């Protein structure tokens, strides 16, 4: 006889040490709903056909005891005659008009700044017979609220002697640190400018964009994505050019700049000088041969 024992895994998410009140993912809004309604449950804007409490009281005051619309006499009522009763002349100035009181205090609609957190779990069977439990917390990031917020995930299980916990701090990038190699670039070198880190711990991982201040990159493009910018065989014309690195994640962005200094390359200068010297020797040799030919020609004609 085989028995199957299932040990329940308990997963908790916390924000800045406080337990997060989550909503099961099955209750999350459908993908087809508008994004504006995803953050507020059951909330909708007040439109002209909506009735608040004061409008409802006013509407009820205009009904008689039978629920029918009451007549507001603004003119002399029609004269009626009842046998046995004296006929009374009613003056318009002595009419009784139902009083309607309308409050000017209308309800105010306030959208809560607290985000809604949706929680989902999945059980993934493994090849060794174990089951992997995955938990996910989903919400819409707000840079004003979530920047520098500490989120943690705590797992409890009967097989664990103590709860396991992992945490991460959400943060926008600040002050990227750039490294240029070689540190002393010469004409014809391949220069690499890479991001080595930030002044803070950044999460989520940012995206990087490179641009040249006041011009295009060496390959003619306006910008380049990636953690590293490569400039192949830099010419002397790039000496003094400035490059901008923009790091951005959903919580914010930051820029940093670096200037490229290109020095003369002695090997290239020597090679160029040798080529010039060789060209000069060829010119001299050509003049000498021409002079010999002229000399021979003159001697033969004498």
C-alpha cells in the first residue's frame, strides 16, 4: 500500500519588513481591461447619470406618498367644487410649496496610492520526483513609492529547520562608473568604454545607451545599446570627443560622460615617414636616370 504525503509550502512576501496583503492571481483583471482600472478595484469616475446621496434625497422629495411625482404649484390651482363644502378662494401668495433642500457637499472620489499586489504559485514536477514550487508577486511599479523599497520572500516548510528568506532592494541607477581601455589610446587603437558598476545597488537591471555629444558615433550611427561601446581604429580626429552613457530602469535614469584623448602613434608615424622616404628616393632615382639619358643623347648627336 502506497501513501502520498503532501507537505504544504508557505510563501510570504514582505515590503520593508511589513507583510504584503496579496490578491490571488485568479482575481487579477483580465488582459483586455484598460490599464487605468487595473490599479483600483470597483472604482469608476463619477459621471452625470450617477446619483449621489444628496441627489437621491432630492429625487425622493419630489415624489408624493404614492410614489408619483408631486405637483409643484407655481400658478393658481384649478378651482374645484365639492358639495357641502364652502368654496374657498386661494391666493397664490398663500400656497404651500414643498421645500426641497439640496446639499452642496458632493462626495469626493479619491484614488488610493497603495498598489495592488497579485500573488500566484506554480508547482513544477522535477525528474528526480521532487516538486519545485514557484511563487510570483506582480504589481505596477511606481517610481515615487517603490524606489529604495526592500522586498523580501520568506518560505516555510516542514522539511526546513528554519524559514528561508531572500531579499532585494529596488533602486534606480546612480552614477555609472566607466572604464576605458587602453587608458592611453593612440591613433589606430581599438578603444573600449565599459560600465563597471554604479554608486549604488541597482535593481532591476538597467539598459544602457551610448551617444556621442555633438555628433555621430564612429560607425555613423546616432546611438548604440549595450554595456560596452567599442571604437575600432580610432582616428586622430576623435581626439577630445565626448561620449555619454545613459543607464535606465523602470525606476529612473542617469547619465555620465567621458572624454576620449587620442595620442599620436609612434609606429604609425615611423611607417608613414619610411613611406615618404621611399617615395623621395624613387623621385631622385628617376631624376638621375633622366639625366643619364639626356647626357647620352647629347654625346651621340655631337
